[in-house]
C-alpha cells in the first residue's frame, strides 16, 4: 500500500482553496467555512473594533524586506478562513525598510503581514511594543522570513518548510502539529495543512489538532483565542450536522447505479467492482465541477492502468422548477436535446476520456442523486475494490493520495 501524501508545494504558497459548489437551493447544504468565518469575524471585530484617523502608535512593526522597494506593508490581526483585521499599514522605502505604527497593544497571539501578493503569519509568544521582521519579499509565501525574539514564529516556519521538502503523510503531519511547542502553531498550522477542500475527513483531522491546541490554551483568556474557540466550535457543529445528514457513509457498500451514456449504452457501477472507482456527480453547467475536471483527468491518466476508474453521473437535464412550465412534448424534447448536447460538449471539451459517463437527464430531480444524498456538486465518492465507500468528497490535492492508499 502506498503511503498517503497530503502536502503539495502549492498548498503552502497560500493558494486560496476555493470550496465553492453548485447547490440545489431546495436542499440547502450548509457550508462550514462560511459559517465559521462569519462567527470569527463578528467575534473579533466586536471585541477589538477598527480605529481610523490619526492615532498615537502604541506598538511598532518594523524591519526590512529585500525586493520590496516602494511597496506597502499591511499588518493584520489573524483570524481563521481569511477573517483578518488590518491594524496597521506603512510604505516601504527604496531600501526595503519600513516602520508600521500600530494604534493598539500587540498582545500574545497570531498576526499576518502582507506585501504585494506575498503574505504570511507571525506569532508573538508574549506582548510586544516592537516587532522586527526581515527577509526576502519574494520568499514570504515560502516561509522565507524571520521575526526577532519569536520562538513560535521560528517553529512555525521550520515546520512548514519541512513539510514542503518532505511531504509527510497525514499521520506524520498530524503528530508534528499536535506536538508543536507552541499550541498556536498547531492551531494555525492545521488550517493550512488540512484545508476544507480536502473534504469532511480532512476537516475532522484539522479539528482534532485544533481542539488539542485549544486544550493547551485553556488558561488563556485573550479575545483572539476566544474568537478561535468560537470559530472551531461553530465548524464542529456544522461538520456534525453534515455527517448526520449523509445518506452514504464511509465503510458502507456503494449503492449500485445503472444509467445510460450519451450514445444509449447502459453502464452499471457494480461492473467496476475490483477497481478503485471515483464516483463523480457533476454537470456541464457547474463551474466548480468544470474547474476540478483537469485534476480528475490528470489523476485518471496516471492511475487508470493501475486499477483506477472514474464513473461520472451528470446532473444535466431539465430543472424540476422548469419542467412544469413546458406545456408541450415538443418543448420538453427540445430542452432535453439541448441539455444532452451541452453534456456531450462538456465531456469533449474537458477531455474526459473514461467511457463511464451516464445520466438520467433529470437535473436535481435525479433519483440516483437523491439516493446518494447529493444536494450540491461537485460531489464525489471514492469506492474501494470491494465496492465500499472509502472517502467522501476527496478533491484537489486530497484526491491522489486517497487513491494511492487504496491501490
């Protein structure tokens, strides 16, 4: 069995993981990240509101970045899911020097700095009047910077650079973050290493690490830590709700699907028993599905000859709300023909090379989609060689290691 690898270089260059989905508004599926972000933002902003106008500097962030002449630097109080709050900004001079006045105390906690498109985090082990940051602006995203007198920041950058170089397994990364000397490093590192795009299992691992970190911070009453705690609690509640609503669960046998391809040939999911199968619910009209297709194609090409297959179920067709407005069979036939044509065009344009493309062309009214509890797409189920569900919604960088684990 191949060792599961979950870390990719791009994951650590702060590429934004977009976990957008096309949803059935009649069966609204909650989005964990959005709810948690809102809770965090409201909590942090309610405790420490923004200040504006000329104010006396209480703290200062200063330093030097090479290759950053005449740019601006922004200092932010960090929050989960990009809910950061700007607390200071300054111009960088022609030699890369900057001095950023902060109009409030910089207490122990997590902060973020931005220079152009580069951004990263620093940690204060205790409150500080002056913070010194230095490095090469072009290497900020790759953790190429230092913060004076900050053991936590040095630990954070060391761990992340090691992850990039070594690409650890899920368990190795989890152990490293859970045993970090600074619980704040584990708390924030988990949100980077285990992003929401990895699906519910990845989020569960992240929450386990973060809860362990919070337990170590139980005696800390800072507003920021309390905001983190509320965010994590909200996300846990959302995950629990999603797990409770899932019709299909990991470890269960995958219900069989028998539908027709665009050319009228009948395919059954059960015919692929003995192979590792990605069951992919998608549609030609679903932008996030189409953006994920190149990753699926790449993975298919790499692992098909090793026993990996894709079984695609399209939710193209006539929307249930549209069908009642079609008064004649001719109108229905025209809509069906158009939907089928768009489905076929998407298969061709996205170069989806596998033969298993099926649909009942009933859009959200599809009984097959309902049997799998699909209320938003893309929705994927990874099925092992015995026909059992091995993972739900593995996407992006999480797909390949999940497949390798089963082959």
